[in-house]
């Protein structure tokens, strides 16, 4: 027998490799094709929004800014191609929704820059473009190098430590970036908001911690009012997070981040245990903490006063001026809006950041605002669906927690500017000007993509 003679085993191995290669080539990537169609739709809407802003505010189209936006489009396409190669089964709705929201926010920020005649690096839209590029590159890197998200589970307590350090950075002497709340860090050449990245690190920590301690948290307690209530010794983790949230409110004067972190932990605790009693206890602690803060801390009390008595003439020209102007702007927009570039959103202070939703509401109307809220609702539902579809407890908690964080942040901001709840110092995800928020939210997008791909294509690999 000659040396070139192949054995049956070699033939089978070769055939298997060939079949696998042909399968990669021939099998239609249904999820990615759907994503591409939605991305083309998002690109068309974003480009049209910027063109309409220019026509409404300038009466002509400036192609320079549209070309710059084309760079972001190229990065999104690069992310899409990477998903075709590395995460073919990832959820097809997450990236298009994030792209559309980012583009609409950029269009409104650009519209405000046109009115105030801000150019170059002084323009918020220029900085938002740069941060959007950084955010997309960060998402691409996460998808490229985080091949198995369960690697994060190994570093649960390291992420917890990093999250705490990020939260305390703004109160360190010499690092504070100023502002009404101590949430910014000034590094000299740029400032950033570490709390936005802290929510991701703490989300990973909460997921890993709850997986490790779920058995004790779900142990049988006492029955009362039809619910099983935890024993007193099991309330320790919830009380610790509650005290940390109060510490953020007191030391940093940041009501929004404190509420956001506590709400994320309560939501993940409910998913981990399935006990409604944990949610009720969390709501009671949150309400009692907010009431206590409003009585003790002057700035929190002022927010409650502006919320309850916003149209008081003594407050309208002072502390509630921003809130009332935002409400009047949305009322001026009515059902269909004044048209992009044709309203007066510049009358509301800080419209490109805290009040970007009322600014959009004035120019695209109530129907447009409802469409934006529907996008957030679909984004959140896809994230929760990713979590619930998985067989891995860590991935389930992480996807659910991060998705709920986006939903809670939207509720806090939309509720604040519409006077449903007191206004807090958070940013509207993807829409508002702010590099830290944009980078953090696109990293969340990348994590959801990785988890969804693992759940759909390699379930046996991620079971742990």
C-alpha cells in the first residue's frame, strides 16, 4: 500500500470540514440580512433628519456635516460585517435601534448648534460625532475580543471594586469636574462621567454575586399577605446597596445615579429569586430614601418643590424655568410638531442634554415622541428576551439587568421632563449630548449582542 493512501477516518474528517465550510457560505444569515435592512432604514431616517434640520434652519443643505456623519455610517457597517463573521446569530434589532436613536439625537444637537452659531470643537454636535465614533469602536472591540461573555463571571468581585472606584472618583480632591453634582472627572484634556461606566461594572458584579448567593436569597421565609417574605438576615445585600445609593445622593448630590443603581439591583434580585416581596421591599426603601433625602438635603427638596409647584410665578422665573419651558415647548409642538429646524427648542436651557426629548417633541410632535419611546420599548424587550431565552443564569441576569437599566434611565428622564416625577441628573440614552453616556450605552449594545449570539448558536458552551 502506498503512503498516499488515505484512511476512511481521514476521508470522513475531510468531508466534515468541507461541509462545515460550505455551510458557512451557503446558509443564509437571516438575522444579519434582517439587521442590514433595518440599518438601511435607520440610515435613511438619520440622513433625512439632518437634511431637514439644515433646510428648516438654513434654507439649504450643507453636505460637509452629512459627509462627517457618513463616517459613523461606515463604522456601523463595520460592526455589521463583524457580526456576520463573529456573531451571526446575534439579535438583529439592537444595533439598528441604537443607530437610529443616536442619529436622531445628533440631528437635534446639530440643530441647536446652528441656532447658537457654534462651530468647530465648540459645537456640541462635533463632539457628539467624535464620541459616537469612539463608542462604536468600543462596541466593535467588545464584540471582537469578548468571544465568551462568561469570562466576565470569573472577575465578579473585581468588577464590583472597579464600579465602586468609578463612583468615588468625582469626590477625590483635584479630580472633580465641577457642575451642580459631583459626577464629572476632569483629567485636564477631557472630562468624563465615570458613573456611566460604573453602571456596567456594577451590573456585571450584581449578576455574578446573585448567581453565587441565589440559594440563600431564595430560601423559604415567612408567609404573609399571600407572599413569601425573606428572613431578616437575607436583607443584608439589599440594605447595603440602599446605603450605597444614599451615599451617592448625599456625597455627590446625584439623585439619578443613586436611584438607577438601586433600581438595577432590585430588578436583578427579582429575576434571580422570582419573589415579588423583594420588589415591594425595594420600592419601600426607595420611597423612604427619597422622602428622607427631600427633607434633609436642600437640593433634593428643591427638585421636589419644582415638581409639585412648577407653575408657581415665584419659581417659573427661577428654579423651575427650565422645566416649564420644556413643557411649553412640547405643547407648542402639538401632535405633528413644528418641523425639524423650525421650532424654538433653544429657549429651553441645556436643551441638547437634559432636555433633548422636549426639544425633539417640539419639532417632531407627540407622534414622533411616541415613536422614540416605542424604539426604547422594543430595545428593552429584546434585551429582556435575550436574557430569558438563555439557559445560563449569569447571562440571564446580566442581559436583563442592563436592559432594565436603559428602560429605567429613560423612565427617569422622560418622567422628569414631563413632570411625572421629580427631575434628576441623568442623560437620555443614545439621544442626549454626552460622551460617557454614549460610550457606556454602546458597550451595553455589544454585550447584548454577544449574549444573544451565545444563547442562539452555542447554548451548550455557555451553560455553567
